C-alpha cells in the first residue's frame, strides 16, 4: 500500500535543490470553479481514510493520479496529441529511455528480468503519462473544452542535464567477458581448471535457479500485475537449483538433464527475438554460458 502526503512548496523546493533534481512548473488553464474542485479533491484525497492506495506500476501511481484528478475536476478526459516517440511504443520502451539516459544499465537488467509480458503492451498517449516526463508532455499537448491545458510553463530548478550519466561497466560487458572466459577454459584448459569449473557450475546454476524462483514468486506470490506472464522463466529454470546440488554426484540422469538443457537452450536462442516479450540483451551471454556448460556437463561421465 502506498499513501499520499502533503508538503509545503518551500520544503519541496529545498529537498529537490539538495538532491539536484529538476522541477518544471505548469500553470493549468482551467476555470476558477474547476481549480476549486481540484484543490478540494487533493485535500480530500489526502485524508487518513483516503490517502492509502494499492500501487500499480503502470496504471495507478503518483503520476497517473495527477492526470486522473485533473480530468475529474474538469469533468472530461484530456484530448492529447501524439507524445509517443515511435509507433508501437511499449511500456518497456518508455522505461528504457529513462534508464538509458541515466546510465542505469544494471537497474534496467533487473527491471527487464522481473517485469513480464504486460510491460510489452503497446501504450496509448494517456497510458504513457504513467511517467513524469510524459505527463508533462501530455499536459503540454492536451486540450480541455477546446483550450490548451497549460497556460504557462517555467523551470523552477534546472538540474535536468545532471540526469545524463555515463553507463560505466554494463552487464553485457561483464557477462560477455565471463562467457568468453568460461568458453576458453571449458574447451582448452578443461583438465587444469576442472575444479574451478565444477565450483563455478555449482554457483552459476544455483544463481540461475534462484532467479527463476524469484520470478515465480513475483508472478504468483504477489499482486504486482506487471510481474505476471514473465517469459524470463524460459531461461531461468527453477529446476537448475536442485540439480546444481547433484553436480558432484555420478548420477547418469544429471547428464541427461544437461543434454536436454543444451538442445533446449539452442531452441530458445533461435526463438529469442520472436517471443512476445522483449528480453535484455545482456542475458544473451548468460544463455551462452548455459549452453557451453550444459554441453560439457552432459559429457562429464563417460
């Protein structure tokens, strides 16, 4: 449950100044009567009995509520021009713009793994306003009763350029180097590095299995709608977790398991870009590691 709180403008400005965050002010062009309705609705929404709400990442958050309250006060839905960057833009595409601009490649990877197929739904102008930048653009390009919604716009704190940071070491680089290292050791230095590869296999497949269990929990154990129907389960198989504890045994079925995983991973890679969910490209080297290690693990006992 999230909740609404009230803050004074000087305090709000001080906080954003301290954290070097930008603020753009929009003066809303509605009648005095509608403004009175909006102010009354804001205070009513902040009452103890009303301020708690079940947060929805895409459809009911602190940004969409501003749009909804303005429409409720005006008694009419906004008429908005196109604010989407390209046709068939999805929720995931819009979030990627934020994360790429801020150099948040590791956060992007985590978000892409935990948020499932609903994030790949094509968005409308109105739905795009779940993000602050698109709410601002939406208000700028919208009309109510034939008049522009925004009467005046000005920047109160200009720290917008500070959001643009360098990416640094990205997940793709880290996992790509790891994939090359494991491939070279597996093919050319297997006997010398056999113990290291056994230990690596254990921790690697335990980690992949735990990720699969986390995805399952977020899908079935929570009410986060955006975590449903997550196709990342196709590579993060929870079965890897128990099998990882059998790697040091000489059970023949373990070989058969990894033989299946080898061919299964080939099929998954062939279908990678055709599945109804956009995957993070940093996961491709991870699948490469699963492929190479499952091949050698399927042959670990002659």
